[in-house]
């Protein structure tokens, strides 16, 4: 989104007012020089970080769906993502690894990355995001199987609460052919190669 799109967004002015009020509630002076533009910046930032609500991941996959006679594993790994934890609205970030086994149709590889980004750019929990990515690919392509693994660091655990800076949370979900431990093992070996 461009600055003009942010400013013209129906929620922009109201968000800006809310963040100005927040500064006051936190004990700050929103008229202080360094904070004058902060409410607008935060409103733009929140609209950017939550733009996934205004995007359709199924439409993204369907926009580049091709008939193809290929039935081996397709993996897009090490997809960087940034999201906001819905519990504290603090960032969590990491890498997503996505695999599917086509059943007559494939999609553009960049579309898998876009699907990850769409679900990441919503208020999230890692567990739900993992399942949403899997279900979206399953629904759009009807593959023989889908598997998603997400590894993430959560600022809500690093900055506050237990304050554990080096903890990583891993989630996974799978369907179809990935229910076989052999297929899952192959996927996990391939994503762990450097």
C-alpha cells in the first residue's frame, strides 16, 4: 500500500486518533515534537501489518493454477514471515516450510510465499496460521497431500513474561500423503538440508 492508500483507507483517521489517545494514556504528550507524526505512522504500520485481512489467499493460488502431470513433492522452504501475536500484539517471526504433492495441478511458487504472507499479516497464533496455510493449499489445488512446518521466535516471550530470548516454537500440520511417516521424514530431511 502507498501512503495515499493508507491515508484514504476508511479506518485511517480513526486509528490515528486511537493511537494519539494511547500516547496520552501511557503518560506521553502527543504534541511533543518527536511524537507529532507517531499516531499517523502507527496507523499506517498497523494497516500494513494487517493487510492480510483484505486479501484472498484462495484467489492468489487460483490466479496461477496450471494443469501439470507431476506427482512428486514440491517444497518451498525458508519463507521468511513476520506476524503479530493476537494475545499481546507483539511480533513473532521466523520461517515457514511448505510442501505439497500435486494431483493434476500446480501453482506458481511465488503464490505459496504470498499465501504465507497473507495469513501472517493478520493477528495470529502460530498454530492457527500453520493450519490455515495447509487448508488453503488443500482447498485450492486438491493435492495428494500438504505439509506445513513453521519455526518462529515470539517477542511476547522474549521481551516480557518469561523473557527467554533463544526459544523457538515449531508447529506442523499435514494432510493426505504426509500422513505416511516415510513421506513426512523425506520432507523434514529436505527442509533441514543447508
